[in-house]
C-alpha cells in the first residue's frame, strides 16, 4: 500500500511538471507570434545615407619599392534620413573614415550621438585626416596612376551602432556599416578643385548594412 501511495505521488508530480511545461511552451509561443507580428508590421527600413559633398585638401604620396607613406585630408558632407513612419533611430556611435581600395587612409572621426525621428534628416561635415599612413607599394602605384588619369575613387565609410525606437520600446544595439563612393575628377564636377586639381564629381547614394 505504501509503495502504491509513493507511485501515485510520483505520477502527480510528473503530471504537474508536464502541465507546467505545456503552459510555459504555450506562453513562449504566444510571445514569439506577437514579436513576429510586430516585426512584420513595424519592420524598420534601413536609414538612408547620401554623400553630398567632399573636398580633397591633401593627397601626398611618398612611395618606394619597399614602402610607402600617404598623407590625406578631406572634408565630407554626409546626410542621413530616417524613412520610417513609426520607427525612430538612435545613433549611439558613428565613426567616419576614408579608404582607398579597402585600405583605411584616415583616422576615424567620431560624430555626436543623435536621435532621428520619423522622416528626420541629419547632416554632418567632418574633416578626415590621415598623416603619414603606411601605404603598400602596389597601392601607391595604383593611386599614382589614378591621379595621373585625373580620376580617383575613394570610399567614405561609417561604422556605428544604432537602436530602434517604437513608442516607448527601444531595441538593443545593432551594428551599422555605411559605404559611400566618392568620385574625384579634374574636369567638370560640382566642387572646387582640391589637391592635385581633383574635385568632387557628384552626390552619391551610400550602401547601408544593419
């Protein structure tokens, strides 16, 4: 008899555990469905970035067969727009720098944190500089050819962290990476002649990854 009572007690515990697990699974499923619905309804669109202007102030290359040094300075004007109707964007960190053929050629300039509401536009004009940056000889040869051809492409890149805001809810951090091609030419274009007689050709759209 005592053994039967013990078995009944174990069965009750197992049944209670199964009921609890079923309830927890059901709640988790409901939360997941709600989260999916909210995501599908309020799915944020990536902010849009544009490179509006760029002035090349310095581009000095010292190149040899074994090593090279590049000194660069340019000022860029970058604009960002939040295209979402119901989602705000917190830019908690934005670091801007320039690169040539995937090699970073300036130090990163930090932009101030900002909140971007629905449809808002923000514009920044940082100065990017890279004094005496070690430069691979093969890149030095390519850069010298581009300058001689009077057609140069640099990349203005933004590395940052963003959060989404929907009502009073704020998401966790997401990594933001932006790439803006900057075209410089010796004739035509919209800007004033800068280093090596090169000036900014035209405003460009940027590729945005979140």
